[in-house]
């Protein structure tokens, strides 16, 4: 039996298996993730062992609920604002298109921290005052608005309004890119089947656009989670504000801010892994 016959028996398909070079396994290993996990494990081990780290964590953890609620509420409102604004941006109506463009360019041209101050301390009081004047003009119809005063609006609600308005502008660009990524033939095909423009947008275009931009929306959610730390300037008792209070009262700056950093890092790593999982699923579904 010749050597070629032996090779044919060992590999009847005749196709040679492609083996990755041994060095690629070490190159592609996520050492950065190992380093981040090591930092997280080290910090939480200090928290569990007791001492100043434990005291800092027990004090700061009370703001986790506020941070998560603020992020979820603001992001939910921002999704609606972003979708409506993106539809206005691509609308053939010049009024809707210019109003939407004005809003996006205005918000994107101002720092987030400045917007939080302005919306919470200027915009909300002006809105409350306008509603009070409207209630007086409506007479009995305005009774539900008469009890609305500036001091009745909590700072947490103002922070949510500020973040939702701010990120609504950024999400509108994401939605607009997703809508424009859908081939125009999809709209034409839907209209040829008797659908109106609104029906085609709701049932045909938006589902495809949402699937295309799902990873980008996840990244915006992570950005909003991190930027929610800015609401601490309004004395909202999130984890950032509680960390500042603990550090200021105990002068344990290392324990306080290291614990705060690890809390944000842990949440963003979990969300990033979830976003990557969704991205892989969406790519596999498209195949």
C-alpha cells in the first residue's frame, strides 16, 4: 500500500483541516478581561473582609436602586423621544424636519452637565410656571394643575427629565441611521400591497431598523448608566452622591471612590457582555 493510499484512508474527504497557529490562542486570549475581573475580585474581597471598605460599601449600596431606577426611567423616555425625533428628521414636512433638527443640534451642542443644570433648575420651573398660568385661564378645567408648584417636583424627577431629553437627541440619530439602513424597496413594496405610509413604517421598516441598531441602543444605555452619575450635582442620592457624602464625612477617599468605581465597572461589564450576546444573536439570525 502506497503512502497516498494511507493518506486517503486517514482523510477520505481529501480536505486538509485548517488548524489555527498555536500563537494565535495566546494572542486572542482576553487578558484585559482577566485584569478587570482581578481588580473587581480584589475590591470585593476587601469589602467582604470587613473594615473601611465594608463600611463604605454598606453606605454606598443604598444608592444602587436610585441609580438603576433613574437610568431605566430616563432611557425609556429617551427611546420614545428619540424615535419621534428621528421620524421628524426624515419627514417630508419642513416644519417637523426643522423642529427635530433644531432640537438635535441644540442638545448635541451643549455639555450634558450644563443641560442637567439648565433643564432641572431653569426649564422645569419655567414649565411649572407656564402650566400654572394655563390652569388659571382654563378655569375649572385647570383644577388638576393648580396644585403643581416648583417645590413639589423632586430633584430625582428633574434629573430623569434632563437625562431623557439629553439622550433622546443622541438616540434619534441612532434611530435615523437604522431607518435609513433599510432598503427603500421595502417601503415601496409595502405601499404596493395597500399599506399606508404609517402602517409600512410601523410593521415593515421599524422592526428591521430596530434589529439593525439593537447593539447601538445597548451601547447608549451603558453610556446613560455612566452619565447618570452626573445627577449627583442635584443632590440625588445615587451611588455617586452617597460616595461623595461618605468620603466627605469620613475622609476615606480611597475606600469610597474605589468602591464606587468597581460598582460602575461591574454594572457596565455585565451590560457590555449582554450587548455583545445580542449582537452575536442578531448576526446569526441575519445569516
